[in-house]
C-alpha cells in the first residue's frame, strides 16, 4: 500500500511541475488531451484489463457524455457541473441496462456487440441533426466555472483536467487492490471458478461496465467544456481502437500502464510530425515493434525485456 | 543482437526527432500555417488542397517571394478529426508562430478552431464550404469555398425558369449533405418551390432504390441530389434502372470527371451548379477568372500529373488572397486581416472575391455556372 501511495505522489508532483517547465508552449494543450485520454484508458482498463471484458464502443460513451453535456448546457442553459453529473449518471444507467444482455456474450461476440453499440452512437451523433448539430458539429459550449474562476485557457484547463485524472487514477488503483479488484481478476482468469468461489460474476461485470462508461462520460463532459466545440469525428470507431491500443501498449491490468499508454499515443504523433508524410508509417512500425517485443505492455514488459536481454546475448534466442 | 539493433534504430529515430524540431529556426521567411485533411475520410479535399498550397507557395518563392521575403508553408494533417485540428492549430499559433492560417478542409474542423484563432488574433482563410463558418461574421475568419446556399440558389433559379414547383430532395447524411439539406429547405419557399419528398442516404450506401421508389410515387417534377462521390453516381444509375424520367439535378459536390466515370451513361443530361474550373477551356475569353483558371489547371497538371479540381482551387484562392493581403497590409496578423477584409474583385478559382466588414465569404451566386453532362463531358447551360 505504501508503494502505491508513493507512486501516486510522484505522479502528482510531476503533474504539478510539468506546466511550469512548458509555460506558454502548445505542449500544455497536448497534455490536456493526455489527461483526457488517460481517464478514458484507465476506465477501459478496468473493464478490459481487470474484468477481461472487451469493449470496442468506448468512444461512444465518451461521445454520449460530451453531447449530453453540450446539449444540456448550451440548448437548455443548465449549469455545466450539474450537466456533467447528469451526463455521467445517465450514461452509467444506460450502460448498466445495456450491460446485462451484452455482457452475457464472450470473446469475439462481445467485441462485435460493443462494436455495434459504438457505431449506433456514432450514427445518432451524425443523424440527430436538430439535437447534435450533425456532422458539422456543435459549437458554443460554455467553459466550466468555479465561483469567479472560468476555465478558459490552457493552463487552467490543464489543472482542472489533471485533477480529475488524478482522482480517477487514485480511485482505480484503490479499486484494483480491493476485494472487488481481486474478484474482477478472478473473473478474468476463470469466470466459472470465480462463481464457485461466491463471486456474483454477472452483476460485477455489469457494474464495472457501468462504472467504466460513467468515467468515460465524465471525460467526455470535460472534453466538451474545454474544447467548446464537438463533432462526431472525434467519437468514431477509430478512437475506440486508439483507446484499446493505449490500454494494451501500457499493459493490461496496470493503471499506471494506461497512463503511460495514453501519454505515448498522444505525444508520439506530435514528435513524429517532423517526418511529414511518413509519420503514419513510422507510428505504425513503432506500435508493431512494441507489441512484438513488449506483449505484456510497457510497464511489465520493460523489466522483462531487460531480464531477457542478458541471457539472450549468450545464446541468441529467437 | 537483434534487440540491440532495434534499440539503436529507435534511439536514432528519437534523436533525429528532437534535432529536427530545433533546426527549423535558421532562416526568416514569412510563416503561413496550413491545416488540411490529407488522410482520413476527407482526404479527397485535403490532398489536392495541400498539394496546391505547396505549389503556389513554391511559385511565389521562385518569383522572388513577397517584397523580397520568402513564404514558408507549415502544413499539418488534421485527418478530418476536430480533436487533431484543435491540437494542431495550437501548435501553429504557439510553436510555429505563423502569421496566418490556410484551411482546414472540412466545416467541422474549421468550426472547431475558430475559437482559438479568434482568441489568438490570427487570420484564418478556411477552405471549407459550410456557411456557418462566416455567418455570423467573425473578426479573424474568412473562407474561399463557395457557400452551399449559392449553389442552391443557382438550381432554384433554373427550376423557376423551367416552371418546376414540386421537387424531391435526396441528401447524404454527412456534413456536406446536411448543410445542403438545410439550405434547400430554407430557400425553397422564396422561389415558390415545394419539397414534396425530403429523404437522406448514408455516405456508404450502395443502393438507393427504396428512396427513389418513394420519389417516383410522389408528385415530384424534379429530383435534387446533394452529395459527394460515389453516392450520387449510384443514384444516377438507380434512376436510370428504375426508368424514372424526371430531370435529375446534382450538387457542386460531384463536379469532377470522376463522377462521369462512375455514373457512365447514367450521367448524361444531369445538370449541376459548379465552379468554373471544370469548364475553364470553354469559358468565353472575357470571363474575369479565365486567366487564373488556366494557369492553375496547367500548373497542377505539370506538378502532380492530375487534373486540378475545385478543392485545390480553394487553397489556391486562400494563398493568393493572403499574398495580396501581405503585399498591401504587411506581415503582422492584424495587418493581414485588415488588408484581407479590403480585398476587392480578386478573380480567383472559386469566383470573384470581394470581402467587406459584413461579408467574409466574398462570393455571389455568379461564382457558380450551371453545367450539363453531354457526351461524357461538361457543357455550359445557357
């Protein structure tokens, strides 16, 4: 437990000092997205890494949160904070209701069902033009406010988003190390065995699905209020895949891994921009190399890789 | 061994990334940002735009630059994703310190970054068509692509002349289609036109027979379809297969040879509003845009071995408008903006632009001509 606390403190200090090193740079803006992506990756990891249930539709929940917030605040003039809570509760309930039938499925079938779910949401964002503004987007979303502070510039938004991100990380680490976390891992390894041990696997899977969707919705709300503009292109199938990649690159079942995965997948395209047209190719190659040589993710993989390197030098293993 | 090699390559790559980003500061050209959706679903817009922008900048530099200073185009790919557009506009403004921005290619991306350019005070010349971009007028935002509303007016004008009053519309459910649908619905009453069927289709649909069957059994005297390739070609074929004899109108979204290739014989007789690029060679000599059009089409052919299209034209106009503004107003963002707003009678590719305090789109419906497909080529409708 002490080690967990130490890790978290180091992260919190890093988060606090980073913007002072980068003040005025566009990188602060990029780090805002790292924060949002971290929330999403951690939420997805709870489901995918711990409970072992895949979701290819998380961009849809993210989008639902963003649109719910946008519509409630801009069209109906509701306070953004209330809208955020309402969005999170509504999306969690929705996920809870959908979760019961969907999470009965396993493996490829679950992947397909969640894929379909994400696509349905995406179509709704596009087609419900009166409500969502359709493909050309929804603009004029107000910034969040606390008293006289309006979160209207990169630095303030950085603080806000990372506060939420840190809370998400802390709660998730706690959850992972609790009885529930162990029960989830038991379901991951063998659902039948977990049931035999008295774990209500079905309910627990649905609950974690709802929690994961709820966190994604909060991330969506934050995204909408910091961007001031949303359009369906940000919530498509590709983004769901990107989230899964973040979780896998970072390491399944590792909360800090998700943070690192989100960081790398958000920063890497920026760093590769100097290669101009070839950036996508290099990006792809790096991802392939990572999954080939670090299949367990970066957090677990790097120590493992180092250990493997030493004997490997002597006997040249394939 | 192998792992060592890979670590070596990886660190070399990373090193060159960091070196590369710090090297760019040496010379002192005028920096112009570009945001184009070169990859992704809107790449058919972004690629010709990026190509054209680079071509025009190179030409300006080859001719000695602007007042002796070279232009530098810093172009990024938004992938048609508004999150990326938002990140990249921040990079252009804060990191690259550009004095003006050209693009983005799509209405969604453009709307996403308006807040940022307004706050930073950097002039933006968008290459997207959505009328929302400049209506209401924003201080720093201009655009070159013709408003959809102008194309709608051009068709309705013609319908009125032909005494057609009952019309079916069939629009694609993406940004282009929904904006067109809005305009069609908004402007119909003014021309005494009744929309008897208002249906949509998905951008990836491969058969529109159900919608067309519905239209056939309605009172419609004409069909207007609003979409970009390949949907409209499917509709043209379906119309022919079903033996529907109603006149078929398309939007400027399909005014490229590609549409005629896709639709084949089914394209014959279809009428659509279009910018002048596709008919540049048959335009009368006195046409104001003829000189710009011919030079653009010829250059594009020379550089990229492909036909210059409207989309490239939007970028051509954007860069040339900026060039004019820099010549007249200097190299500060504010100076460029003020000079842009005073642009009068600039004959570009998309039309003849005249900006003012109340109009940052700058075009009238004369930016469009009506063309008809005849013998697998375009002919002007008189």
